[in-house]
């Protein structure tokens, strides 16, 4: 897996940071702390490939035992049928990052070797196996594929959508590409209008079984979020695969060390959460001294929650009791 090179992925900007081995014992202790703290759900997405960890399966089984929902974003390369049979009943969702719907584009965007088409077909087989197992066993797990596009990727969008339809996943989601506040990836947010027609065409390919979903709000928000303060991080905390505890994945890089709170591989997570350092960082992000528009990457994972909280704090729209049917995966909202 050393040849992985995800095209224009924000994870490229999250290094360098010291790597710590997360043993199974450490992972189990982390989950026990989460259960004591009242954590409702854990998403295995982070800045690496969680399926490569020896703690991957034990983590899922332990979380299920503790009543903690688990979702997983993965490249899907190392799955096999037996593993999928074991883990799918205990996962709420699995989102496969495939980026492109053809072997040629997939290899350009995710792999160094343009001749390694077997990698694409292995991923396709693993996803189709997950779909087969879900349907055969009537599992409630939601299965999807995702890509993130730049304004230069308009010609790849329909092929990605068709790939999702062919696989039979529940959804194929098309997202924007996050960049940091320095514009290191060179994403030209003002040009997303150039691929709007292709995005609409992809959505129109949706069927009853597979929905093609475009994250319009983030694509149109671009690099100008409507807020300056960050209130949502305590509700949707991100932790690096290195064990680093930081408010958001946007701050994993060593240059943001003033936002680094601790490492759960070196001390108990619950002690980090209870520390003065944790609340000092969170309070700073919500203070007038912090500006999300200039001091962090664009559109973090906490974006939607922060829009809502920012509007509440400003008195524009107060938080209220939810109405209508209960959403899927409510513990991840």
C-alpha cells in the first residue's frame, strides 16, 4: 500500500507529525473512555487507512459491544468476503473512497502505477461483495462511494456516478476539495460553476436503489464560510491516526501545534478531555481572537454543525427541537 497517492487529498497537508503505534490495548482503552464520556458514535476516517491497523476489527466489535455506533471511510483494498461478513453487521455505514469510475482515472488519482488495473478491479469486487452480503443478510448498514472533485474534473463525474449505479451501492456522493488557508492545493473555488452542468447530469442518473448526491452547499460555499468562530469542535472532535487529539483534522499538521491537546496513545483520552488544555483550546476557537476564514483550512468536517451553532449564537436562527422523521445515522449528525 506504499504506492497510495490520493489526488488533491487534504490528508497530504496533515503531515508532518510524529507517528505512534496504536496497539489494540490502547484502542480498547480509548473506547472504554468514550463509553464513560457518553460518546455516541466514532467514524473511522482520519488521515490514514484504518483497515491496515491490527486493532481495526477488535475496535469495531468492542464499540458494538459498548453501544457506540461505528462508521468507516476506507479505500476498500484489503477487504475479503470473510472480513465483510464479520464487520458489516456491526457497522452503521461504510463509505468507499474510489475517486473515479474508470480504471485509468482511478489509477491516476489514487495509485502511482498506471499498469496496476487489478487494484481497481479488486476494489470494485470488494464493494460489490459488501453490497451482496448486505442484501443477502438484510443488513441495515448503508454503503456508498465518494469522490471529491476540482473544477478540472468535470469529465470524470458521469463515469463515477455510473460506477456507483453499476455497483448497486446506496449512494455515490460527489464532494468539493478542501484546501488549507494558504491555498496549498491550488483549488480554484470560483471555477466550480464550470462543472455545474456535469454535476446536475450526474444527479439525474439516480435510481431508486442508488442516489447520486452532490454536496452543493459546500461546493457553493467555497473558501468563504459564513462564520469566523468555531463552536462545533467539542461536538464533533477529530483525532489523528497517530493518536493526536486536535479540535479538527485541519489542525493535524505540526505547524498548528498550539491547537494540539494531547495524544491518547500516551495518556488516557478521558484525562485529555478533562484537562484545562482541552478547554483552553476549545474556548480560544470560539473567541474573537480566532478567525476560521483565515486561520484554518476551508470547510472542515464540522462545517454544517458550525453553521447552525454560529446562527444560534448570532440570534439569526435559534436551535430548536427536530421535526419530521428521524434521520439515518443520527448519532453521527
